[in-house]
């Protein structure tokens, strides 16, 4: 019997599975609108407890292009937002729809939804991970450079303790590239997570050293969704952990500057550096669509 596939985290994927997904992306990108529709006759739901532009639109469009009808459910509009347990919501929806894409706070909620719904479930960002983003970023690097990311150096700058660097950590460990995380001590990833992942992962406060010889400089917002109350303190603590032209000059020639977006200019990246690398950064955003179609196709076939 075929076991049901989910995409709940990169931690749960092997390097081989990541490659199976990445290898499917070009077909979806090149044959947009002219590929199979494996979700024909199905209804999928997006259940979001946090804001989204890229993830919401790319999943709504991508699932439709794969043949599905799509429901967007703002968690605040359904009983989940009034305290109905996730396992009850999952058991109801699992009897009515064919797949779910969830953006929420606790990782356990997407794990529970997958378990209790019995339908394919995608993590569209939790406090712990953003797996669809990082698979997209790796596809984008390899597409743009025409080379495997294996053996390359990715330097993450900024809040190293949030969901985006956590998914980078698992990707680095599984796909064999070096990951450097440049962040103040209090914003470095949990040491136990880094130890558990293994691979070549280095955390440092020395931004210039981390950028030296990098093939990718990557950043994310300093104030993640859910951390707004700490906003002013975070801006103070993270000041300086910014991607700017001076930092880019330390990286390898031709290094890619990447950002998952949304970007806050003058904070984690300067206006000039963002605009100079807009081709890569907005290509990442576009590739969310193609990569997520490949993810869903991999899950349901
Ligand atoms: N990068 C990303 O996930 O963007 P959204 O929050 O707009 O979905
Ligand atoms: N770390 C950010 C990512 C946004 C796409 C957040 O969680 O808000």
C-alpha cells in the first residue's frame, strides 16, 4: 500500500526526497498550463492564521493549475479561530476535501492536522519551518547558476533563530552545502537543533567573516510574524546584521543575494542592494509557484 505523503518540514525529508521534488520543477516551469492535472475533481483548502502574499497566491494559482478547486479559509473566520481544536477541524475537513495547505504558529498544529485529517498536508510556514520557501530558493540558486548547491557556501544574515534559517539548516545537512549563520548570540539557532541536523553549519557573530567566500547571501525580516511585541528591541539588537553593498563585496564574485520577502529596506537589506539583485529576488518569488506545484505533484502521485 502507498503511504500518504505530506510536506510538514525539511527535517522530515531525506536529501533524496528533496532531489525528487527539485527535479520535477523545470517541467512545471517550462510547461505551465500544458501539464497534467493530477488534482482534477479535487478540492483543496488553504487554512491561514498569518498574513501572506506570495504563499497564498502561489498556492491558489498552482493548485488550480493542477486541476483543483481551492478554498481560502482565514483561520479567524472558521471555528478554529474561536478555539475549536485542530484535531477536530482536521477530522471534519478530512471528510470533505482532498488536501490542505496550512500557515500557522505551532509546528505541532500542522503535524496534528496531517495525522487527524488523513489527507495530504503542506506546511506553508510555521514558527519552526518554511519548507516550501527553502526548496524554492535552492531551485532558484541552481537554475540561475546552472550548478548544484552541493559544496557551495550559503550565508544567512539576521534573525538566525526563526523559521527560514531552520529550514536552511535541514537543507544544508541533507543536500551537502555549507551554511553560515551570522547573527547576534541571542538570535542564533538553538544549539540542539544545529547538533541534531549535523552537516556543515556554523553560527557566528562575525558578519564579515561569514560573508567572505559565500556563494549566496540570504536574509529575512528581523521581526517575524508573531514577534511584533518584540519589534523595537529586535530592530536594536539586529542593527548591523544587514545585507548591503559592502557586505556583498566580501562574498564570491557572482554571489547571489536572496530574500524570501517581504523586504524591509534599511533594515535587513538596503534599497540599493535589493534593487541590484531584484532579478534573483523576484525570480525566487515566481519560483514559489512552480516549486509548490512540483511539491504537490510529488505528494499525490
Ligand atoms: N516569502 C513568503 O512566504 O511570503 P508571504 O508571507 O507573502 O507568503
Ligand atoms: N520569518 C518570516 C518569514 C516570512 C515569509 C516570518 O515568519 O514572518
